[in-house]
């Protein structure tokens, strides 16, 4: 058994198309490796981007690195994930279309990761809460606790 913090559990609430009263929980047995698999559009990149948001400062973060082409990478942002962007609606006024969102301003998104050091029997939880105000301002709160907590 090695000392050091390993991911034990990862949770998301209202992030991307993971939405509603239920939230996504990924348990990692004893800090082992995890392989995310699934069909196209099933949320693999969304979960990786959630973990990036939790661990990497925004100035160094690149979303959707698995996408090909630079345009695909730029379509994702904290705003698109927090509000739950899922498509575009064509309109007569605009050739580009209007982005459709699952959530409205004021709805919170929560990202939470619990890490455990099995050698020293120490848990550590980090979390972020994000939302957008009615005027479009991004608000975030950052939390850290030396305990195993969940959403």
C-alpha cells in the first residue's frame, strides 16, 4: 500500500447533459485505475472535462481534447456545461442558430471529488459549485474538506 491521495469517488450534478434530481457518481475501488467506455455522445468527454475543471486552473484548461478540429474544442466552456448546452435551434433571423440549454440561470452545478490516502487513512474532498446569474455573470465557490463527503 502506497502513501498518497488517489481518486476514490467522483460526483457531478447538473454538468453538461448530466441533469436533474439524480446525479452521476463514479466509485473507484481502492484508488485503482478506471477506464471510461461508452458510445459516442454518452458523456465520457463531459466527465473528463468536469474532472479537469475541478483540478486544473481555467487559464490552463482545454475542454474536449479528444475532439478533432479546433472548432469542436472551442464549442465547450464552463457556461455550456453549467447551463447544459445540448444543440442548436435554427432560426430565420440567424444563420448560426441559437444554442439550446437544459437549465436556466441560477441553477447550480456541482463537481466533487473525494480522494483517499489508504496508507494514512486520510480522506480529502474538493468541490466546486458553479452557476450563472440572470445577467450572465459566472459565479463559483470552491470547497475543500478533510473528510469523505458527497453531494
